[in-house]
């Protein structure tokens, strides 16, 4: 009965089979970059809509809200209606399209591969290649980064994007099916493209940034618990420290959500993260994340353990999500 009610309320409810296959494909081949990628198309729609709104003088809060409404209408309502229409005539085609979309909107496999490319460059003692690779993951001055700083940045990006690119999409797919997943990706794309605290985007990007905070609020805290559970089961990791450091230091980083998974990873690995960060030629922070007595993350082994931790956490999240569906 509950399943029938959910199917009535959600036009395209989540499927455990589709989700399991999407996770397997993401882990096996990652997320290839091509012009017609759904996230790129959402970004392209955002850019065109932003230009139109600014030309109309809607470059403040109202413009940002309208931007969200337009993107949601196109990418949530429009895509859902298209799939329902196709499904009425060709159910198998709709099933394949759903699998393609769910797979395309998960981003853990490709992230793991990129972190490993950073590590491979460092294993060759090619600090220039490592810096170039890490520049695609973080926004900071790379010229000052040594091997240790590159590895810390890779681990930080891996743990933060576990929430943004994997557990949050899973959460919203379980809660609201494909429309929920599409809505999260619309909001996430808005946050990454216009959610800046700059004069140009402070008001226009407010809607996207705040919606992203809201939609990531519960998944961020679930990721903290999942990281602790994975750490408790893995050798040379600490579930206790993941729980304690995640709870105690999540507010060290800006924003209500990013710190939960990063602080939990620092505790789980028993290594300090972040440290000195330079941006536009000036030192913006010297804050360390993790227990003061722990050494900073800077070795090959630290990266391998971080990848194992995040992979195990992702697996637990995927299994629980399939079970919930």
C-alpha cells in the first residue's frame, strides 16, 4: 500500500534496480565529459537564462528566484513530463533513459579517478602535473602547494564531494524519485555557478546558495554518520574519532554543511586537513581540521586510505538507498 501511495505522489519514483545499476556503471567507467552531458546542459540553460534576466534588469533577489523557477520548470517538470509521455508508448526506452540520467547525475567514480590522477603525478615526483590536476578540484593558489598540500586538498575535495556528488543525490532520489534527483542537481548547479558572495552574485545567487544549504542539510549529517560507520569497520581508521571530530569541528569550515564530511574524514584517518591556504596571493587561512596531536595528511598511504574510506562509505550509502527503495 505504501509503495502504491508513493508511486501516485511521485511521477517517476525511485527504482532500486536502476539505482544499483547506475552506481555500478559510475564506479566502472566514471562520468565521461562531453558537450551534451545533462549537468552541462543544465549549466548552459542557466547561463542563457541569467543573461535574459539581467538584460531585463532582474539581477537581484527576484532574478535569482526566477532563475530557479525557470530551471526547475525545464529540468524537473519538463524532463519528468517527457519521460512519462515516452513511457506510455515505449516503457523500455523510458527505463533506459532513467538509468542514463541517474548514472549521469552521480559523481563519485569520476572524482575517485581524478584524485588518483593527482596521486599518480606525485608518485612520479611531477609536482607540476599534480598542481594542475588539483586545480580542477579546488580554488586556491597552486603555485605554493607542495606534495603534502596537494594530497590534503585531494582528500578534502574527496570527502566534501562525497556529500555533494553522491550521498545527497542518493538521498533525494530515495525521497522523491527522479524529479527529486533532478531538482537537487538544478539547485547544486545554481550554487556552483552563481552562489558566490561577490558584488555580482551576492543577491542574484542567494536563492541557489540557500536552497543548496537546505537540500544538503540532512545528507551532510547522514554522510558524517556513514563515514564513522565505514571507519569503524576499516583497519587503521577510527570510527570514534570520525564521530567526535565531525561533531566538534564541522563549523570550522564556512557554510552549514561542508564541514561535516571533511571533519569526519580527518578524524577517521587520524590526520589533520586544510592547513595554510593561499588565494590570489594572500594567506586566507592557517586553520587545521582534526585532532591537534595527529600529524598532517601528506603521504601516499593517507590518500589510499582516504579513497578506501570514501569508497566504503559510498558503498554503504548505495546499499542502504537501494534497501530503502
